[in-house]
C-alpha cells in the first residue's frame, strides 16, 4: 500500500460539534494530525528544547538534525496541531539493523523496515491532558498502513519505560547508545495488521476509516483525561489490536460478506 493510502490517518480531526460544511474556508481545523515539514522545524525544536533540557540537559535532536530528518523522511513524522498551533509531535526515521547504535541517531536508512522514533514531545501548555499517549497511538496506527514497516523502536530513560509499555512497547534490553552519563533502555513495538488495514480501507472506504479513527481518538482522549490507563480501562482497550468486536472490524465483516472473500496480499 502506498503512502497515499495512509493519508486518511493524517487528515484533520474535527470535534463532534463542528460541522465541516459550515466552516469558513479561512477557519483552521480545531484539531489536525499531519506530517511535519522543514517549515515546522523551529516550532518543533522550541518544544523539544523546553521539554528535554531541564530533564536531561540535552535534546534528542538539535535543530539541524530536525531539519535533516524532516527533509529526508517527513512521512515518518507526525504533528498534532490545534487551531494551527503545534502542540505535540513525533519524529522518526528508518533503520535497518536489529538493535540501535550511534549511527541510528543521525542516519535514515531508506531500505530499512524498522521505524526509529527519535523523539516524542508535548508543548508544556498541553501536558497532563493525555496528548502524548494519544499521539503515539495514532502514529502507530499510521505505521500499520505503511507496508514496508515491520516494527517501531526507541530508546528511553528508565523512568519512561512504564509510559511506553502502556502503548504496547516491550523492553529489548540495555541500549548500546550512551550520551554523556545517560544510559537508555531499548524498546520495540511490532507493527502488525497490514492486511487488516488494507482490507479495512478497501471495504469501508478511506473516509469511513478516518471517521472511525477520529472517534476512537476522541474516546481515548476522554478516557485519559478521566483516569490513568489500566489493563481494564477503555483507554487501554483502545490501544489494543482491532478485534472482531471493534466498529471498524464489524463494518469490514459486513462489507466483505457482501463482496465475497478476496485474496490477501501478504508481504
């Protein structure tokens, strides 16, 4: 599936009370997810610098590195904008080895099948609102639509391990990369569901797929604002793989029954 097929996951996310037909052309969407570009680099770096300097003393990516990755692989980034303002972002690149090393911090390997998540950061004004987990969840759903991606990896300090575990990441062990006195744990997330997402998009249409994802995003945001995600909470369930009971799966099942079985293109 081409990148075009993944674009519905990056379209504007409108609140339920907003009617797209009533919006004026100059009105910015209330909430929008889209790939970043080099024009966003300064806003990205300002958020990143404020988030990391006070904690770690350094940034995962400096401004020139932000521009570097947004030039080489903007499709592996995602920004969350509210009324045109960047409030949270993720920047990734492709990697072609089992484990991360120093080269992974600066290189993009176009033939790789692993997405290295370099940084996830939220603007200080919008923290403690569940935006980090929501953005990460949406980014992982987006990666499922890219047929060349098989997993996502990252390295983090130990105090962040529970945060990423709640989104489905598993600990791989100590990372070979160190920065000054800082050490890191390497984590990975298997990107499954390529066949499901392709069938889902074909059966119910890209527009419907986007609406379902937006609805799940709203539910996840509400759940995270009300409670800390647990194994039994609605927010945790939204982070799981699609099941036969999910709305998208039910729509898919109904559509495929009408059309008959189709061969699955497994890559």
